């Protein structure tokens, strides 16, 4: 008896060979340490001449047809094995020659010029897809210029850049070439509405309320007494 490393017991293995009806054809007893693959190979090698090929046809044309059919299948299997080996070799080559991740990255905005909006560490998973690798000096320069650092990886802490005091706003970055407003250029709509004077301001002429009709005007006591005397 031999110890099985998988089942953690001492014992034997019995490899059975049956037909399609479940009838027993051959039995092979091996130590428990023998794998099922090796046991099946030994069992089939001993029973191949007795049971497996007894149902082959006796005439030559059908035997040749079977050989061609098995040759075609063997060709397909060999081609598949070659493709799988090549794919595994490519995966292994890519894993070995994978470039090192950048030390620092800068996340880019959208629109013309793609201005930088945030600095991240190279392994930060909070960085978006629009990013580019940068060096240590460029990361320090961007943070010193007031670019917002990532709140997850904290590149300003790793680079010893003092954080901006709370409530302060970084200096505005210059607009790209061709996007600066000139004196004769019209203002955007949202800014144009802010420059107009509101209607309640003193710069607008005040409207006088329309005079009420004579019947609705308030009358004094003397006027009312005079009307009653004239009516009498």
C-alpha cells in the first residue's frame, strides 16, 4: 500500500474498463499513488488487443476510410496544439517584456488642448483613461503651479509639495493660443447676461403707475358733504 498525496490515505486504486452496457472487461489494481491518467494508460495498453479493436471492419476499403478519417482528426488536433502553444508563448513573452508602469501620470481634460486637471501616482486606479506619463520633475512643477493633486494617492505628500491653504484658488492658467478674448470679440451668452443692468436698477427709467378711474379715487369728507348739499 502506498500513500495518496491527494486523498491523504494509504490504499490501492482499482482501474476498471467496461463496455457501453457497463459490463466489466478488465481490471487493473495499482498503488494509490498512481494517477488516473497513468493507470488508464496501463489498463488500455493491456486490453487494446483483446477488446478495443475487435469491432473493426474486416474489408480493406472501410479500414482505409477509417484511417483517412483518423488522419484528418489527427491533423486538426496537431494544428490546434500548435496554435495553443503559440498563443501561450506570446502571452508569456508579453508578460516578461511588459513595460514598467510610469511613476507619475497627469489626467487630461477634454476639448482643444486637453489641459491637465489632476496629478496621480503611476499605480493610482482613480486616474481616468485620458492621461499621459510624466516624470518626477514635471509632476513637482505642475503641483507647484497649483494643479490639483489626487485625493486618493496624494502625490503632493509623496513629493513633499506643500498643499494650498483651504479657501485659496490657484492662479488661472493661460488659455491656449486662439482662445483668448479680444476687445472686439463678443462675450459669451452666459457672461453677456451678467453685464446687463437689471430692470430694478436706477439706470432704467421708472414707470409711473396708471391713474385709477374717478369712481375709485378716495374723496375727502368736505367734498362728500358738498355733493350731498348740491344734491338736496
